[in-house]
C-alpha cells in the first residue's frame, strides 16, 4: 500500500474538514444537484472522450498503484544473482522449486519460460509485450486523471452557474439569497477540491509509478535473459546495477 | 454506433437537467439572444478560421466516428488469412465471389484492385493515399472541435457581458435586476456546458478513433499486400499480429 | 475574395447585433474611452513588440489573404502541362506569347526567366527566395494576430478597471452606478469580441492560407523546372500531382 | 533610438491617460501601498528567481536595444567590400586609417585583430565568443521580462486582495466602501498595465532584436574572415548576401 | 548564502507588510482555517503526487541552494592548474597534504581517488554518477516547487470558497458579512502570495543553480581527469576554460 498517498489524501481531507468545522458545519457542504453536475458531468464527458473499457480499466490501474507495493530493485538484483548461481550449478529445472517464493507475476512468467526452455528471443519478446502493456496502462490512466482534473473545475463552474441562475429567478425573497448563493458555490468547491486534491496528484503519482515500474521490469527482463545466457552472479549484478538510480547505485558501490 | 459516447452525452445532459429541475425549471435556461451570441458567434468564427468545406466536412467525420463501428482487428486478421488461403489455392479471381460479404469499403477497394491484377506498387500507393486522407479528416475534425471548445466559453462570456451591460442600463427597476443577471449568465452556461460536455470530449474521441482507424487500415494494407505476395495464411497472421495492441496480441498468443 | 471569412465575420457581427437589439440598443455599446484603451493600447503595444514595418505590412498580408484568390492547383497543373508541350515543340521563346494570359505574378516571374534563358540553378534560387519571403510574410502576420488576440482581452480588462475605479470614486450618486459599470464593462466586451471574432480566427486563416500557398508555389517551381528540363507533359503531370492533397489526387487519378 | 518602441509606449500611455481624464482624474490612479505590492513584490521575486547580476544587467540590455541603432546590413556589406578591396591592394595595415570612421565596436574589434595579424582561427574564435555573449544577454533579458509579465498581474491581484480585506474590516462606514474598493483595484490596474504595455512587448522586442543582431554579427564575422582570406570585393558580396533577408536580397539582386 | 534570494524574499515580505500597515493591521491577515486549507491542502497533495522521500528531500536541496555558496569556477581552474603542476612534479601522493584546504566534497572525493591510484575510467564513472545524482536532485526539487506554485493558488481558492459558503449561511447578521468575506479572502491571499513570492521564484532559482552546478562539476571532472593524464598546468587551463561563460572567458583571455 502506498502510505504517502493514503496519508496525503487523509490529511488533505482532514485539513479541509477542520477548516469547515471551525466556523460552520459539514452539512452546509452537501448539495446533491451540485454533485450531480460536477461529478456526473465530468464522468459522463469521460465516456465520450475515452472508450468505455479505458475508463473502467482506470480503477484497476489506481488500485494497483496504491495498494500493490513494487518489489525493491536491490532485493530483486540479489534474488536474480542467487537464481543465476543456482541455474549455472544445477540447470534451469532447479529454478522450479524456487518459483513458489516469488510473488511477482511478471518475474514468475519469465522464469516459467526459462524452465520450459523457451528460446531466448521468444522470452524477450513475450516480456517486452507485457511491459508495453503495463506502460500503456499507466499512460492512459494518467491521461484520464489529467482530463478529469481539467473538466471537474469546469463542471463545478457549470453547476455554480445553474445555482446562481435559479437563485436570481427567486430574488423576491431576499432572505434566501445567501443560502442560494452558498449552495451554488458548493459545486465550484466540489470541482476545485476533487481536481486539486485527488485527480491531478494521482496523475502525477501514476506517472512516477509508471517510470519506476518500467525500470523494475526492464531490470527483470535483463535478469532473466542473463540467466538464459548462463552468466555468473557477479556478471548479473554488474549488468543489473545500471538500472538502480544514482544514489542507490552509490550505496551499493560503497557497500561492495 | 459508439455506445459510450451516446450514453455519456445522454447521461451528462440528464445529470444537468436533473440538477436544474430539483430547484428550478428548464425554461429559465432558454435565452435566444444568448444562444445567438454563444453558438452563432462561435460558428461564425469557425468559418473565418477554417475553409468552409473543412467546417462542413466535420459533420461527416463526426457521424462516421459515432455511428459507424470499426471492424474488429482480430476478425479482420482471420478474414485476411482465409482470403490468403483462397487466393493461394484458386488464384485472385476466386476472391471475387467473397466480395459481397465484405462491408468495409476500404478493404473492398483493395481487393478489387487485387482481382483486377493491379501491380503491387499501384495497390499500395492508392491505399496509402486513401489512408492519408482518412488521417487528415480526423486531424482536421479534432482541430475544429478544439477550436470550438476554446471559442464557445469566450463567446459565452461575450454574451454575458452584453446581458449585464443592458441590465445595468435599466437599473431603474430593481425588481428586474435578478432576472436580467440570470439571463446574462445563461450564455456563459451555454458556452461552458457545450465546450466541456460536447466539443472537448469529441476532440478527444476523434483523436482516439483516428489512431484506431489508422492502425486498422495499415493492417488491411499489409494484409492485401500479403495476398498479392502469395503468402501462406500462417505467414499472413504473423505479419498482421504486430498491429494488435499488446493485450490483444497476448490473448491471441495464449490462444494459439 | 475569401467568401467564408466575409460571411463568417458578417454573420458573427449580425448575431451579436441581433442579441443586443433584442433587449437594448447599439448605442449602449459605444464608449470612446474604452475603445481608446482596448484598441489604442493593444496597437501601441504591437509597435513595441514588432518593428513598425512588420505591423504595417500585416495589412497587405490580410488583404492578400482575404481578397486575392489562389489559383487552383489542378488548373495550374494543366496549364504547366500545356506550356511544357509548347516549350518542347517550339522552344522557350514560344512561351512569350502566352505570358499575357497568366495573371499570377509568381509564375510570370518564373516563365520570364525561362524565356530569358536563365540557368536552371538561378531560376530555382530566385523562386525559392521569393517563396521564403511569402512564407515569412504569412508567419509574421499570424504572429501579429495571435499577439493581438492575447493583448486585446488584457487591455479590455485594463479599460474596465479604469472605468470601475472612476465609478467607485463617484459612488455618492447611486443612480449613476449602473451606467458607470455598464460603460466599464463595454471595454471588456470590445477586447473579448475583437480577439475571438477577428484576431484569433484570422491567425488561423493566415496559417491555413500560408500552407496552401506554399504548396502551390512549390508546385509552380517544380513545374517551371520541369519546363527547363524539357520534360513531356505526362511526365510534368506525374511530377506535379504529388503536390495535390490526397482527395484531389484521387479524383484526378480516377478521372485519368 | 528605436522610434517604434518609444512611439508605441508613449501612445499607449497617452491613450490610457486620455481615457482616464475623460471622466476622472489621474490622481485617482495613484496608490502608494498598491505600487509597493505590485512593483516591489514583482522585483523582489525577480531577485530570488535570477542571480542579482542578471537582473541588473537587464537594464543595459534594454538601453542597448532601445537606444542603439543596429547598423544597416546592406551598408555593412558595402563597407566590407570596400575594405576587402583596400586590404587586397595595400595590405592589412592600410585598414588602420579607416578604423576611426567605424563606430561599431564589434567590427572594430575584428578589424584590429586583422591589422595585428592574428591567425584566422583566433579571430573567428574571439568574435564567436563575443557573439555568444550577445545572444545570451538577449535571451536572459527576454526571460526576465517574460517572468515580470507573469508576476506583475499576480502581485497586482495580491495587492487588490490586501486592499479588499482591509476595506471589508472597516465596513462600518459605508461611505468609504467605494473609495476603498477603488484603491484596491488600482493595484490590479498597475499589474495588468505594466505587464501588457511594457514587459510582454519588451520581451518580444528583445527576441526580435536578438535575431537581427545575431544575423548582423554573423555577417560581420564572415566579412572579416573574407578579408583575411584576401577575397575580391565581388566574392565578399556574394558570400555576405546570404545573410540578407529574402526581400532585401531581392532588391539588391535587381539593383545589381 | 545566496544574498540575492534572502534580500529578495525579505524585501518582498517587507513591501507587502508595509502596504498592509499603511491602512490596516497585520492581524487582519491571520486566519488559521485558511492556512490549514491553503498550506495543509497543498502539502497533502504533494505527498500523493510525489513519493514521501522526494518531498522531504526538497528541504535539503533548498538549504543547499540557498546557504551553500558554489566555488568560483575561475578560482577552481587556478587551483586545478596548481594541483596539476604539483602532481607532475612530485607525484599523486603529494596531493594528499593539500586535501585539508579543499572544502568542496565533490572535488575532495575525486582527488582521494587520484591519490589512491584508481584507474581513470573508475574515477570518471564514480564522479559522473555523483553528478547525475546532483542534477536529478535539482530537477525534482524544481518540479516540486512548480507543483506547489500551481496548487497553492488552487487551494487558496478552495479555502475562500469554504469561507464564503459559511458566511452566506450566516447572512442574518449583516454586520458580520464584511468580516466574513475578509477572512474568506485571506486564504486566496495566502495562496497567491506564497506561490508567486516563494514557490515559483524558488523553482527558477533551483533551475539556474542546477545549470551552474552541473557546469562546475563537469569542470572539476575534467580537471581531475587532466591531473590523472599528467597534463601541464597550461594545458589544464586551456581545457577547463571552455566551461567558463563567454564573458568570464573573455576577461580571462584579456587578463592573460
């Protein structure tokens, strides 16, 4: 689970709730018609913009990004070194009994192909295709949230316009002006809050996560290919450390 | 028919109508002068920006995009494999009796040229020209909707300014201020709603559809050329599967 | 004359005028100080931004773009084929008696050089220089209108601020508030209307026209060079048809 | 002196002053706290954004751009042709007596090195370094004004917020509301006017001037190198005319 | 310590405080709920957008940028020339006694590796990795501040909406409207001021500083490699002067 995101989102909502509760009450910020326009309108527009299966696939991408932790690259390097040693000593079939302890499906897929003696090119191609699909999933999910981040404030404003126009038609009772305007403005609040607290930061997170995962998957592909090439553990390490970010690489270097 | 777009647009309008009806009535949101400025102004500006035949051609592009379903790439691969087998066995003329069951005019065009024994280069060139034209049509239609999405809110604001200025000149009767302002704001509502609900999402849809159609047409061109080259069905399949998106390719692969 | 632009601009102004006249009168929208700030300010800023001769040259570019029709590319191809046949049969001097019926100065210039037996490289170079100049003229004119499209709304807002500040200083007479605000807002109306109805669409038109003219001039350069090379009319046609847009090329192809 | 800029800036200020004087008085637009926030704030932020010596160097760049006229390229070509003839006839030392009539320091620098018999590569390198420095000066100055053009309106809004907040705290005396709001809005006026009348157009002017000066300096470098190479005046002319813009080149050509 | 930034930030705050104190009091601009929304909301969103360790690392980057002065490139060239002379005369070990007087850890690291007789490629690689890390740290810190500069005004507006909505619900007591609106607007003031006075200028500073430091580090890497290559001091100088900016290089040149 991505602690930073959960803490960030909770803290953001808590700050806003606290600010509301200092002088008012949360129920002043509930407005069904406003929510219909801001959220209903934005989501409806999404289904015109993107194919339906793209929009629905975004939930899986977000869940994956927030609740599934990526394996640590340094740990994966150590694991691949160890597997490389095993494969050199006892052959590819020896890898089979280590499969159960590997939880990452991408690496499992690669090792299974090694055990089944697939040719090197086939393994590389299948994993590259899988990686392409992962990258595309992140890119599309990011684009969906950026689009939401742009249309939520716009529909928030549409909702406020609706509220103001209705209020102006009932100006006869001046006592209701304030409440009418308040309700109208709640929709702008919905759009601005949801866009800036959720959608735009999530678009950023998906981009960062996408970069991280691409790097990790490329490291795994190289590791599996090194296994097939029968490289020694030290050679595997040298080949894979190029994927670590500079700081981590340095720590490794000074530890070595 | 593109169900997602139709459902999205209907749902969006329904949400907004529901929000309006909860506290007011739809007739408060009808304003002829406002519509003249927001829609009339934006469309007039389009005819300065783009040549008239470009603007008018956009309707065809939208109709094509919303109501004509693109053939499924996997299905087309199977069909082309089958035709390739037929052509190898019985010669190009045998393709003729299969023409009636092909509804896509692009593929029909290509097969007709094959049957008529056009040289390979000529077939490739004619289909490429057709594809270029399809791509351009999508790109121009997208640009028109992006331009509308930018000018509708601007003309909406122009209309609101007109309404406010007129209202301020008749301030003598304070009872009319509210209604005057309400009418003025309806134009901003028109511009914001039409831009964010229709134009910008349609620009996105046209871009996505353009990418999909380009891919499908390139697959068809390669398929027709493979036919001329007399390739075996399996070779045709291998050549065309590169055009499938990673996920579909994988499904095919695991099915194979 | 570019009918689309004239019709678009007239219709746009008519829509706005109609909207005004439905509830008010046109004279409410006349404000000398506002016009000074919005238009005077924007044009003054142009003279800081661009050299004076650039700004003044824009009028010529717009006139050229709106009132001079570009020759039709297909017609020019036919004319160049015919001239090529004539030149092959009777020599370059025979072209001289056809010069009067050519109204386009660019082509005339090229043919004169052919008749005067200029070397091929010299002809190509002179026409390329002329084409560069035409492209630059369109690019600069487009940039001027984009700049105007950005500064007109800004100066419109400056004018409105001036009007509001003055009005607020004379709040003693509440009866004048409405009229004061109305006058103040007219300037924002000027800026928004002129930018979105005239400047930004004209910038788009100049860009589109620039692309069209570049293509036509390149076609003419190739045509004139083909004449010098003594190519046969059919070869000239094949060489020049690459400049037609896909749809036109196809029509030609199916006509051939 | 750059007449266009001076006339533009003066006219712009005159238009705005005229608009103010038609219904109010200039003193309504003087507000010390507002000026502190809009101008003081923007300039303070500049000193965080850029190193101090960059900000201070901008004044020199603007002075140079507005008050020092660039020599005319055609005139410089004629001068360099003449000097080339002189150098061929009487040797490099003969150039010395022509130095006093050359006012441009860049060209003077180059000629001095020729007279002192510096090697060709050294001359080219020194002048290239000088040119790089000139280009960088223009680019940085442009970036500073673009930054100012973005932060002036922002700080203008900050000043208006301050004024409004203070005014709202003294609502007890309704007679002061108008004046308070007027004062608050003056800051927005400062920011919008200074950004759109001065900063953004100056950024454009510095960019255009930078392109012009780069071209002129490159022409001079080539001219000085041609002198060292001992080229004949006609050869010098041919080499340098490539730097003229198409229109000027054509005029030269038809004059030749 | 970066004097320009400290002076700029202090002056900016002083100007704003002065403007406030001219007509009001600072305590009118303190609002706890507003600060919660503007600052709390923006920082919470940062933790969704970026990994937590990235956000926390930004403080170190800013401290480094504001309080640690970069060594002067010309001074470093002189030092490296001197060290090169020493190394040629007395061998690498002689460098050891000069280490204590070098305060920059990057250069120290490089020299230590020289003294320890690391191979040339290893030295280059280790220092390049360190440089990559420094560049990435600047780039990420810049992106964080740009993100803050975009979300602070957005959350400022969210806070103002909250304040206005609450105020409108308590319209019964008209005497409180002014104070309520004032408090609501303070949040927009927070967002606009913090973004334009601190975040966006700091993003600019980090970018400029990043460029400067990259140049200096590349100069040091080349200097250390020149030492290993046993180059003479004059050769070292010629090699390193390419890293000086044109103006500094010229001053050096004329001083030489």
